C-alpha cells in the first residue's frame, strides 16, 4: 500500500529535527574543550539518533534526515525528483527549527549551537593542524560518500534486512569520531545550515552544503547491481530477480511507495 507523501515528509521533518536537536545540542553542551571523549559523546549522539529514527521511520520515508542522502538516493534512481525536492525542503526546515529551539532552550547562541567549523591550530600529538577549505571540502565529501554508500548498499539494496539502521547509525558515529575535530563532521547540509542560520555565522557555508552533495553523487553513481533503481525488475540483468523477489528484498513500501527505501523488508 502506497504511503501518502505527507506522512513521508512529516517523518523526515521529525527525524531531521531530532538529529539536529540532539546532535548539535550534544555538541553545544559538550563544547570544544572536551577532547576525544567529547567527540565520542557527540558521535554517538548523532549515530544513535539516526539509528533509532531509522527504526522508527525507515518503513515510512526511508529516514534520510539528510539532504545529501536524499540527493544520493536520487542519483541512484531510487526516488523521484519531485519527492527528493520535497524531502530536502522539509529536512532543511527541520534543521533550522531544531537549531532555533536549541537557541531558545540554551538562552541564546553563545554556545555556538554545534555549528561546524574548520579546525585551527588543532593540537595533534607534537604538532598542530589547521584545516584548509580544500581539505575540509575533501573530508566532508568523503564522509558523505561513506554514509550514502552504506545507505545504498544496505537499505536500498536490501542486503542488511533489519540491521540496516544499525549499519547506518554506526557509519555516522565512525565518521564523526574521525572528522569531528577537523571539520565538525556535519556531512549534512541540514545539520550545518540549521545552526548557521540560528547563530548568523556562515563561515564556509558553501563547503558544508556542496561537499556532502558531491560525495553523495559519487556514491549514487556506483554500480547499478549494487544500488537497484526505482525501475525495479526492468533494470535487473538477471531474469530470476522478479517483482516477488524485489518485494521480499525491499518491502512493499519500496515497490508501491514510489521507489523510496524501506529499512524493514516485508516478508511475503
């Protein structure tokens, strides 16, 4: 049974709001001086949020909660252009709303609200590192590539079954552990722009919007047999991959819901 677009968009709004409210909120509360332990806490705040909302809303909207993920799924052919645009709009609105809510709760923007930023004179052992915009672009693009590759290879390809949310959430966690101290590891335009708009600080905003989209596009252009398209059996090279097999692998919401990814394969 097809899921109404309004239900999908509401799920994306709530999921993105939760990701920014909890993820950016954790970054604001922990602050910049907590070291590796602080980065770990922030990483798990993001990863666990994505995981639980993927379990909650994966079968409704796919729980992208990230314009870069939606763009990668679009490039892979697993969502229509109209739905992708609607998803991205509500994701951005959800991120902005969450950042404004954080500002109200925390009494202003003095904490930075978890706004991502490139590292300057970051102490790493006996040396220090300053991340240039070019290096930051590369880091954000690669991290987005990793995330979208996992989404496409588990949730869209239907290989991981009910474990797809765990794989995706852990990818988010590992990405932030690596890149959090270097760029803030947003690799999500909604996660970056929400706090930027709330604080009025737009340093390197172009980087945090474009780099994840580039990484997502590269991931979406991966082998089609790894990332099935919304055309289903018509694009499959193996005659044995029937509509019944697609239904078992991807779930009814993939077959009948306009090609949106479903994290919970339905057994028939």
